[in-house]
C-alpha cells in the first residue's frame, strides 16, 4: 500500500494556493470569464512599449513578450493568482503562521484587496504584472533573510519588481517591518534587530538605486525620455515648492483614512471590523510588553517600527509627492499581518488554562478577516457588473451611431474621414446608474461607457468592433461654428457631412 505524507509546511502551501484560487475566482471570476474591456484596456494588444519605458517600467517589455501581447483575461487572471499564491507562500515561510484559519484569512484578504479589483476592472492588461512585482519584492526580502549572501538576490528582486511597477516596492518595506516586529516580540537582542533593520534598508535602497541606474541606461539606449505626465517619473526626487513635513504627515495619515473609509461594500461593517481589530492589536501589544517583559531598547524599537509602518506601506505616496492612485494601495493589506504577528507571538506564552482566551482571539481575528473579505468580494463583483453594463451600453450606442454614419450620403467606409466631437458620457442619453453610486470615485469607474475620453473611440472601433473608420482628430473641428451649432446625439442632425468629413456630435463642450 502506497501512502503519502505531507509535512506541515507543505500542507500550509497547499492550503494557501487552494484558498487563493477558490476565493480569487469567487471575487474575480466574473472578470476573468468575460471580455469587459474598458478605459486603458481597450487596446487589447499591449504593443506600446515606448510608453512603458517612459514610465520607468522597462521590465514589462520582456515579460509581455513572454506572456503574450494580447490581453487575454483568463491567462492574466490565472497568472495573477499564481504569482499572488507564490508571494503568500513566501510570507508564510518567513512569518511561520501556525494557525490555519489565520493563514486562510490572510490569503482571502490579499486576493480580495480592492486595488486588485480596480486593476482587473479597468486595467486588466497589467494585473498579472502587478502581482509579479509583488512576488519579486517579497522574494527579495525572503532571500535576504534566508541565505548568507541572499541580499545579493534580494536587491536584484526588488530592482526587477520596481521595474515592473514602482508602487509595489512598498510591499518589501512592509514585509521587512513585520519581520522586525516578530524578532522584537520574540526577544531578539536590540543590537541584532538593528543590524537586521540596517541590512533590510540597505537591500531596499540598493534595489532602488540599481533600478534607477538601469532605467537610465534603458532610456538612454532606446532614446526614450521619462514621462512628465501625472504618473510619470521625470520629476521624482524634485521636492521644490513642497512642504516636506506636511507631505510626511499626509503620508503617515493617509493609510488611516483608507481604513476608516475602506474601498468596499458595507463600509460600516468593515469599519467596525477594523475598530475591533485595532482594539485587539492594542490589547495584544499591552500583553506582549508586560508578559514578555521586553527590554526598554526593544520597547523603543517596537514603537519605532509601529510608527514607521504607515510610512513604509505608503512610501510611494511620499515619492510621488501626494499621488493617491487606487492602484498604488495594494501594500496596505500588509497592515492586517500586524495582528497575526502579535497573535502568533502571544499565543506561545499562553498556558493551558488560557486555551479559551486563545480560541476567542483566534476566532475574533479569523471572523473579522472573513467579514472584510466577503465585503470585498461583494464589492469586486459589483464593480465587474458595472463594467459589464458599460460594455453592453457602449456596444449598443456605437452600433446606433455607426448605422447613422453609414446612412450619410457620400460616406465610404475606410475612405471618408470621420470625426467624433465630445464624449459618450456627455451625450443627452448618458445617465448615472444610481445603484453603482459608491463606485464612481474610483480609478476607471467614473464612466458610463467603455470608450471614455475621445481618443479611446479609435481604440474601441479598431480593437473591439474591428470597424474600418478613417478617424480624424477632434481638435480641428470642435471650435468650428457649424459644429457648435449642431445638436448632440441622438438628434437626427447630430451626424452630418461637413466639407467631405462625417462629423458626429456626441456632446457639447
């Protein structure tokens, strides 16, 4: 008879992948099984490598060549969950969480993090890239802690992760701080903790410096300069005219704002869960300091780690001088691990008579994690439902518009110039869907149609509909008196031939 034995570590890894994929498909399966392209994902072939290099994300170029340029939701979805599962296995290997309900809870929180929802909803072409950036950053910290010369691998991992998407370097900082917290609570000498902190800081800084040098080399060789747009890196490091103390304070406080008004469904429930978890953290901290009799230096180090944690998970906010993009907040999820680290430390000191207390604490934490994750799942599916309706509305409206265009006397497909003036969202028939009011403030969720700003109409017609339109720029037409005098769609006179060009007046202004 053949028997198989699986040690506890391997079984925890199996549980991590099972939880990540099962909860992941519950949260995001709607998106992975449907082509709900919108916003920046309308160009379903990711061939604009010059743009990514200008943003300092040069490692996206070889990765996309490997993964394939087509934005295939299922491929991207499975890769995203695979990379995330691997990252969570690394976190588990470092933190050694013994209680499986907490392991499952952490997995659920990570895979339902709202930043991943926003990415999937409007920017799915980069979702797997973000999760790979997460994996490389946590792998950098893991190698640094696991091997004598692992710091060499560590800084390369952080460099590569940053070159995929810069915001995820905060994940490396967060994990390093959690490990410091674990060591402090475990009674490690303060001098050893400081050495570990200096080493981790050096690895992160070396990774970022190596990234900056590599990025400069890539841009020099390719002749592509850094973008100076809202999400560009041309002005990184230039704090002229910026109040550094205020920026530091805002960087520190912003995560608290996020947790007080979370991006999820049933915000009041989640906020209550956050308050409960915060109280448990305070209680565990008081118990840890008293019961474990931490030395005064270690108490000071623990205080510094806790104070620096909001700055660490939000470092990109400081670097970008106050940009709070929804896609840049994934690292906030590491905050939940503070309570896990505290609980794992405390439960080791609880005697047999404290078994009930241990179970109550574990149950409270696991239940809170489950509630937050469930609300996140409701939120993510609502977001994808909204995107589905946007996709359907765009298909319906654009079909009507193209039918009107083809009825214009003298129109020849591919030959006759066509210009769209205005946007679909501002047509007289555009209307807010009140049921989705909570979603409008977030990245890519403001719009009522898949084709948002005017330039995306071209991408929609070519990439999605495959329609042979000879589109012209709006800028040459919007101020012409005859165009301004036209009524907006769906008026019968909203589509006219003017000087050999078919003008479609979508909206005024």
